[in-house]
């Protein structure tokens, strides 16, 4: 029997995470399936930011760096995030953006393996990860060995300094085998850096358990930290003492207000700080993390897999005659919290969906991509998204000229 | 005849900038003389940020990158700031923090002079400028030639790739001769980078007029952009085509959403972008710049010089018997908008002043530092600050034990 809307309502009724949706301010009538690009707004953020601006910046002014803990915020927000990474709190720091943090970590990592000449990465990695690998390689005279995801294990040999990969492929949603690849890197004497941008908040990475060396990720996707929220960095404690990178700035100094001539790296994660953190963005992120308070990551993962499977099943049932080609692992355990379908008219279809209040995104060259944030996406939202897609297709609504016009950002 | 409070009131009454103070939300009873560390809150910022959070992030979600111009914001805020720098708008970009931008600019600058081996800077430059010079020199195998401010011209020879200096010394408030040093650098075939952190918003730099190559600065001091506001970068248009740096990320790509494998630098300042901008901090900065709308920089500079002179004169008149030693040029035209006095008990004195609502700051080793933001500091504020200082000294209030306790940030 085909899946019905009632089936979806029943799933919502028994969803242990259902109440979390009330923690978000979601626009009426919108099905938001782009939390993998920009997470929805947690309801408590506006008031917190307003208090920050008026009472901390406005009233207490410069004294707030101490009085309100601004100076320690990169560590404090890192510690708050740490449980979602499976990390002890003193190994996570929140600051700057993901691109910059990739540069910091990769630079520092290759310096720990000065006798090795290769950075391994894969073709499907996010572009900025690849650009930074190219840049670090150029600075240090190294080779970037870029292979497809299936060949990563074969590419790790004794010349490899660092393996730099994304936990979840941003185009296909494929989950790479973080434990096995990290182990293989270590067995070859290499270090492993994982970009968790598309996994943190929807699945465990168990960084400590897997003895991962380095991880990075952003705050603005599933973590709901707000547009351009500061990014995070994880450095395994066993590497803290020797880790150095070229972007060491005064906030990373052992005694920043001594304002001395030579850089002395601060203890632990301190040395990964650069300059003054963007406090408005920081405080929004800190408050946003409250939506994860006390949450069970296993419940999130279970619901995430169910949501992606439901979307795939509904498209299969209801749009079997359309040229939608699944670009995601069929096995839910190997999928992140997103699904992509290739379709020759993906671009105007995505625009028509957005016009109807179903927000996903388009990714080159021909992908409709939808992401499912388990804290606020319901099973009925998946139903409505596919029902709207059916309507857009059956009426050929997508074929209106203005849905074909390309904008700069999609 | 000694200066009186009435004299100060008269100066305020005839101050053409007096009305600007109403644009700020200042706490009652506080004399705020630390705008050189963290600018006061412009009144219109809270409402703008609130609208941004609720209507752009919350309601319009991912579509805001286009619909509300988020993606272009680093350029747009740069263009809004450009008149304060004396720069054509397409040469200024706002993103990341000052430390990171120094690294970008210095790295790119030395790469434009591959046959040269020296970065010239001065001992009084801000520490993070020196750390980044050290780091760039280490990466490129260069020498950092660190001299005192008076010897900069002598240090510029044919080996010099870049001269990296602060326009205003953060400890002494001394203004370096930007036009003459830039000319000397060019005559020697070198490039000049100026850190305008302590000058933008209180004096002209006339970057285009002086044919400066590069400039950087932060948004959170006199520009009042909020704690950790994104920083700015200026690259002279004649260098745009060839400028490259190692932190090139996807937002700097010529076609960022093509998400292609190789980095292709975007036109003009685009290539100085790294990753996703911290939008909450960005939008606060953008709104804050409204306090400068239509302002006459010459009026700001005139008032700034008058305020620093008034402070010096009042200390001279009223505290002549105390061991205060002026650590600032006696000539107002060679001073920025701050004044420092050395005093053996500067630390507890500053703490006692703060306890009385007069907020300046302490800088190692023995400096009381006060800054004067001409848009919101009145002449009577200077009177009250010195009157309070007299009271703190005469009653030995500063010698209470808790004023001697050191905190992490001052």
C-alpha cells in the first residue's frame, strides 16, 4: 500500500523529537528543507542578542570582555558544542570561518609531518577544502593527491602527511567511513582532518572514540547558529603541545594583554585563536546551541534516516515516470541528512518549489538537493514537499520563463 | 586663568558635532573614554539587528543571501566605509578580523616583490601586526626589520618588499607620517601597508590621494561597529589584477556557486574574501556606519585634537604635583585621538576611575590610556574625567587592595 499523509502524521505523533520544533521560529506555510545550508532561527536567539547588544555592548561597554565572558567565548562555545562532536570540551574552539580554519589546521598538520609530501583528499570534497589544500601545498611544496571517494584507502601510503576529507559529501550526501579511514591514516603514519560541516548536528562523529586528529565545521547549517556563525575546530589533546600554524594572532598568545614583541603560543586550543571574535555572531551561536540541550544524538540520527528514506520512497512511488535519478546512497546508514536527485530541469523545478514555499536548493550541474533537520522537519513536511513537487511537475509550473533565470546564489 | 567647567560647557555649546551624541545609546553617569578599544553603541543598531534576525534569517531564510544582499555585504559595507578612508568604493572590502587581513595583505604584498627579502616594521606596531609579519617572513624566508618609529625612513632600502606600519601608535598615540613614508617606500620600489585601526573614524588617511598600496583596520573602535565587528582591507586598484594570497576561499572565487575544483580569483576585491561572512556582526557594522553619514572628517579631526589637548592641559593644571608623564606627542597635529600618561600606579588608578564611571584603560607597563571619540565625547566629559582623577588621587581611593587585582583583560 502506498504511503499516505496519515502515515506521516502518525510518524510525527510518535516522534520523540517532535516537541523540539517549538524551539524554532519558522515562517508559516513554508516547508524548509535547506537547513543543510542555513539552519532555521531558534526562538530564543533574538532576545539573547538584543540583551547582548543593549546590556553588554551598550551599557557595560569595554568591561564586558571580562564581566560578560566575551574573551573566553571561543572556548566556552566550543565546550558547549563538544558533546555533539563526541569530544572532551577542552579540544574544541569556535572562531573565524570554516575556510580559514581549514587553512590553520592543514598548515599545522603538515608541519607535524615534515618528512612527508602528500595531502590526500577526494574530488567530491567541498571546493574551499580543496582550495585550502592547494594553498597549503603550494606554501609547503607538497602534492595534493585528489582521488574519488572509493579510492581514498588505496591512496594512503607512507608519503602522506594528512588525509583531508568531508564526513558527508555535500553533493551526494554520502557518509565516508570516518573510523576506518582515520585508522588507515594512522597505520600509515599520517594524520586525519575531517570536515564535519554536513554532519555535525545530525549524526555522531565520535571524535575522541575514533582518535581523530583534527576536525573542522561550520555553525550555520544543522547547528542553527545563524548566517556566517563562527566555525569550529577540534584538535586532539595529544597534539596540543606541538601544534603551530601561520595565522597565530594576539588572541592566541599565552599572555595576550602583555602585548609583547614575540608570539608565545597559548595553552591548548588557545593558540588556534587569531584576532577579536565576531561577538554578535558568537553570542547568537552560543544561544542557538540550546536547541540541542539534552538531546539524544541517536534519536536524531534515527529520525534523520527515516526522513531521507521517506522522501526517496515518496518520490519513487509518486514520480516514477519522471527522470529523477537518486544521487545518494540507497542504504540509509551510508547517507547523511540530505538527498539529491538529478533531473535535467532541476534548476527551474527548484525555483518553482521555492515559489510554492518548499525550500530546497539547486546544486550544479543538475541536482535538486533537500536537507532534513530532524529537530524541526516533520514527516508531514516531507509529504507536503513531495506533493508540491508532484503538482509542480504535473502542471509543468516549473517551465515558466522566470524560473529559468539564474541568480548569483541558489 | 585656569580652565573651568564653564569653559568646557561653552565649547560643547558651539561644537558643530554636538548633535551626533544623540545617535548613541550611552549609559547614564558614565564618561566613556575607551572608544579606541570598543566604540559605543549607535542607537539604531538594536532595531536593525532585530529585524535582520527575525525577517531575514528567521522568515526569509536561505533566500536572504540574494534577496537581502547578504552575499554582497562585504563589498557594500566596504563601499560605505570608503569615504572615511579617502578611497574609491571598489577598493575596500569588509570581512574576517584584522589579524587575518594583515596576513592576507602581507602575504600577497611580498609575493608582488619576489626579488626582495625584507619587511620593515616598527617596535611600537601592534603585536598582532608583528606576529603576522614574523609568520609571513617565516613562510617566505624573509627578514623582518623592526626599527623604532623615528628610524623607519632610514630602514627603507632596495631589499625592502613591504613597509608595514600603524598610522597611529596604539600606546603613544603618535601619528606616523603616512604620506612621506609611503612616498619613500615607493621611491625604493617597495610597497606600503598601513594599519588604520587607531585612526579610521578620527582622522583622514587619504589613501587614494597618497597612493597607498594596502591598508587594513578594524570595525569596532572609532567606527562603532560592535565587539569583533569585521575588519576592512584596502587594496589600491592598480594592484587588483595581480594580487593573490594564500587564504583564498570559495567566497573569493570568480564563480563561487559553480563549486569548481580549481580556484579562480574573483575580480577586484572579491579575491580577498575567504569563507562565509559573520552576518550578524556584519549587519551591525553596516548600520553603525550611519553615525558617520554626511560627517565632515575635518570637523572630527579638529574636535579630536581639541579634546586630547584639553585633557593634557587639565592634567597639567590640576595634577602638576603627581608623577604623570605624558606619553604622547605634545604637538596635537602629531597625536591621534588618544592620550597616555605613564604613572607608577597606573593600574589601580585606572580601576578606581572605572569604579567611579570614568572608563579608560590600562596598558602595560604603566600607562593610563584614554581615547576620545569626537562623535559622542563632550568637552564636559573631559572635565569630569580629570575632576574624577583628581578626586581618586587626592583621596588615595586607588590604593584600595581590590583595585590592584589584575584581571585577564583590561
